[in-house]
């Protein structure tokens, strides 16, 4: 089950990678910085609603284990309704959202108009992006792991073609990159809806559309999602703060960190392929009350994820410098990115544990513990470490990020061990 989500997740940062590569060869760091700031803003904004994927996966997997076809159907429709509704609200509130985001990111005077123009275009992708999250979560929950793969491949192929056309043929620079991403997301979601309609035929039951207008039918989804919302906001606060601190060290460091964050996204999305399988199978076996299979899945997935982490580190050791050169032709950015590359080489082996534990807790919908451990890791580890290591410059920033992921793993493992010992799940 792991390879389709692993491949599909690796394609996710290709949106950022292709965007970075296209504007990285325009001969200036301004457009690269504009895309970095804009992408960071929308990562924060959209992934604040990442619960649309995570909550849907755990609940759908458990409904699948109980053989409750009606609930499997209902969860898809409810998640889609929530995603599209939230997306439309974001579009309506775009002016204050963009003003606030630009204020907090504090780009340079030269960079600010380009970053704002990128945001004003990219925000129209909100309904499609959030509907895509709902579809991905449902696909993983019903163990149709190829669904997200086809959807994201469609998005990325369209994005690559449109990036090239808008930047090099229509001379739209970073604004063209934003519009390319918007159109690509709508094409991908339309294709995914066709796949979901075919998959629904496997599940018995009927959900009247009138039920989607009744708030009480959303209670279970909302209860799970409220904790995931807080957890995701905190995670994205860390990522956005990281980018903002890089910006305060100069446009070259900002652009270098943008390149290296592409490495981090590749790591995260590759290892999350195993975590998504854990979510689906742990949720199913919890619904079926099969403790031995539940624990077997965790052990096997973690072993294979560790193999993948080792391979990623080796790839970055051998090809890291070449990847940086491919992403940008600006020499100052290349030099800075290579200086901090060792942090990314070590990251797969240090970060794998938090990804796998996330999968267990999402599959079991033990999301309150996920929220609480994230609060501890952010407030008691990341920010204090950043404060005391400011003298180390960008190295201190990366050290704080690495130890933040380790703290997440340690606190989640303690909760996992406690849940097993006390019979919380079984």
C-alpha cells in the first residue's frame, strides 16, 4: 500500500520544485523570493485546513473496518462540502488575508509587490485545494492509494506545462507561476471526482443530499478536526516563522532556505507515504478490533520507512549539490544552500519517527494527544531553541527545526507506549 502514496507525495513538492526551477533561472533572486514567500503563505493558509485530509482518513478507515458503507459515503460528501465551503470563504476574505500575511512575512521593498501579486492570483485555488484534501483523505481511508497518485500527477503535469508557458512565453514571471498552479489544481480535482464516483460503487448505502445541510451530521468530523486544526496551525506557524526568519537574514538566505525546504518537502512527503498506509490500516484494524494486526502493521511499516530514510540521505549526499544547481543559477543562492545542505542530509533519519507516529495517531483518531504533543514541541522546544541559538544565524534556525521534529517524536512515542500499556485502543 505504501508505494502509491509515496510516489504521489513525492510529486507534491514538484509543484514547488518546478516553480522554483522556472523562476530560479530568470537571473534575479527577486522572483525566487516572491515565490518562496507566496508558497509559504499558502502552505500555512491551506494546510491550516489539512484536517480535511487527516480527519477523513482515520474516520473513513474505521468505518471501512466496521463495514459501514453508508458512513463511508457520507464522510466523502461531508468532507467535500466542508472543503469547498471553506475555500469559497477564503476567496471572499482575500484582501485582509493577503494584507495580514504580507505584513507578517515582511519582505523587502523590492520583493513585496511581486509577492503580493503572486498571492492575489494563487488564492483563487482555495476551493480546489481544499476539495483535493478531502478527496485524498477519503481515498487513503478506503485504501485506494492510487487515487491521490493520479490526481497529483494530473496537477503536476499541468503545472509544469503551464509554468513554462506563462513564464517564458507570456513573460508573467512569478505571477504566471501562481496562475499555473491555480488552473492545475482545478484540473486535478475534476479528474479525482471522476475516480471517486467510480469507487463509490463498491459501497452500499444511500446518503440523502439534504443530510449535507444538517449541522448535526458533521459532529463526528468536527470533533476530530478541531484538534487537528490546532495541531496543524502550530506546525505551519513553525514553518512560516522559519521562512520569515530566513527573510530577515537577507534575500539570498531566504532564497537558499526556499531551495532547501524543497528538499524537506521531498523527505516529508516520501516518508508520509508509509505513514498514510499506517493511517488506513491502523484505522481499519481498530474498527475490526484486531490488535495483533494493528501492531504488526506498525512494525513492518516503520522498518520499511527506515530503509527509505537511509536511501534519501544517501541520495542527498551524492546528488544534493547537483539538485541545488538545477534549482537555481544564482551563485550566491547556490553557495548558501550548499553550506546548509548537511542539515537536510541528516533530516530523514531524525524525522522519520515523528512521521510514522503521526500515522498511528491519525488512524486511531487520537488527535487530542497529537495536539498536546505539538503544543509542547513548539512552545517548549522550537521557540526556546531558536531564541538561544540566534547567534548561530541560519545554522541555529536549522538546528531548532531538527530538534523540533525530534521532540515531536519523543512526546508522541510516550503517548503511544502509554496507550498500549493502558489498553486505550483495545
